[in-house]
């Protein structure tokens, strides 16, 4: 018993060690992975729309401006060539001459007419005549291609502006994860919250353990991913994220931390990646928020401070203490050792505490006499004698 009670003592705390581990996922959710030596770059062009959406804002705006400017310049040059080939520029003062485009007297005028045609402004000063069939064909072609360019670029800008990753900025994770007892079992816990009043619909949570691993055949896997159960079997991974929630991973026999004690956990080298997914209520688009915890960010023997209070007719969430934790008595042994100690304690109680049926049998035996009491068999009464009585007989 003394050893079991000693397991619950926090013990002397060691100063935290600085880890040199490179994060796989940053705290803000950015994946710290860069693609290198990609030789098949043509694959990016097969999905040009997604490539443009994934570009940085300055590059997207540059491409947006260039797409329109180059189109206007290209068709403006063709309008100028038509006017030059027909001789319209040589008969500017000839009122009897019917040009292809009225009042087109140079390249600048052709460029302005190209803008008016593609954007359907139509100021009325420069108009095409019915004596220019090649101009009519070019007008139809520019109108169609201009509509396609406009739809493509406006679609890219709309998708980029409404990207759900901006919504993920208001989904917050606790700065630390904690390990403490919950219902008598060791659990790894972290907290999630939503800063907006518009909710995330169909929210779900996942957790991954990332650390190096070597197989039986000697293969080294530097970033091996292992699932951490956060309630998939029971449905607890589906969240109603109206107020901050504490997500719990029970350290059981199926957990990779089953045999990890406090000291072993501090010496380990791993990263826990948590992923929160859901649908934005305002736009209906899927949103994903990510964060991670290194070994130094897992606090053993801590619990999260409550942030929810009941006010006059409503609940209030205090995000000022969202990341705060406090120490609680927690065993420093592993979950396996804790389960074995609990099993030994249950077995000790089973054998040491006499049942009421045993007491009743002993009273009846004492009333009938020693001779009759000797014939009573305790094993037939449904209870086994404790080990101490067997050693005395």
C-alpha cells in the first residue's frame, strides 16, 4: 500500500529541457514541409485554377492585372493591324472613306476600343462599321474570350477571398496538453474553442502521434503516424463546439502511451498533431484547423482551469484563462502500472473483507455448537475463505 500511495505523489519536479525537435505542424496550423525536386511541374498547369488559388496574394493580384492588361493589348494590336492593313490610318480626313472602326486614329485609340469591347463599356465615340467583316469576326471573338477571362479571374478571386482557412484563425487550441486522472484513469487532454458566435457545423476532432520508429526488419520511419483515440468508437469525437471543450484521450492498453510513466514521457521525443474539421455555418465550406504539441508542451499532473460561468440568463466564457492550468495529484507511474495496482487492490479487498453471508454462517455455527459448526462448509455457502484464515488452520 505504501508503494501504491507513493505512486500518487508528484515527486520532485525537474527543470524542463529544451528540445531540438523540428515541428511537423506549427502551432498556427502550417505544415512545416516543403516540396523539393519536383520535376513534373507540368502537373500544376493541368489544374490551373487551383494553382492560381494557392498562390500568394501579391502573385494572385499580379496575375489578375496581367490577364486583363495583356488581353486588352493583344486585341488592341489586332484592331490596329486591321486598320493599318485596310488603309484606314491613311484616310483619316477623308469623309467619303468608310473605315473599319470610326475614329480609330492610332494604337492608343485601338487599345481603348479593345477595352470598350471587352468590358462592354461602349462610349459610342468609336464604333465598328458594317463594311468590315474581319472586324465583326474579331469583335465576336473578343467578346467571347473576354467573358471567359472575366469569369475565370473573378472566380479565382472569389474562391481565394472566401477560403475557409481564414475561418480557422478563430478556432483556438490550448497552448499545452495535460496528463491527469479522469474517472480513475490517466488521460491526455487538450482544449479547443471557437471565438466566433457563428458555429462550426458537424465539427469533429482527430489526433495523431508523430515520432520515429524502427520496424522489425530494420526499416527506419522518421515520421511515423499513429492514431490517438479521442472518442471515435463512442462518438465523442463529434463536437458541439458552442463553448470551449476539453478533448480527452484515455491512456488504455490500445494507447501508445500505455507504458509511459512521467519520467519516460519527459525523455521521449514525439509530436502530437490535433486536427479540428467542420463546416462553416455562414458559407457551407469545409474548414480545418490544426495545431501540435511537443514533449515540453505536455504537462503531467495538471488540469485545465474552468472558463465557463453562469450569468443572469446566459453562460459566459472567459477566454483570458483559456490556456491556464493548475496542478492536481496524479500518479507518476504509467497507466499500465496504475491498472495493475488497482487490480491488486481490488483482489486484496475481495479476499480480506468478509461478506455478510460468512458472518451469518459463523453465527449459526456458534449457536448450534462446536460439533455441528464443524460440519458447515464455507465453500458451499458461496464465499471463499480469505488467505489469512487458511494459514491459521
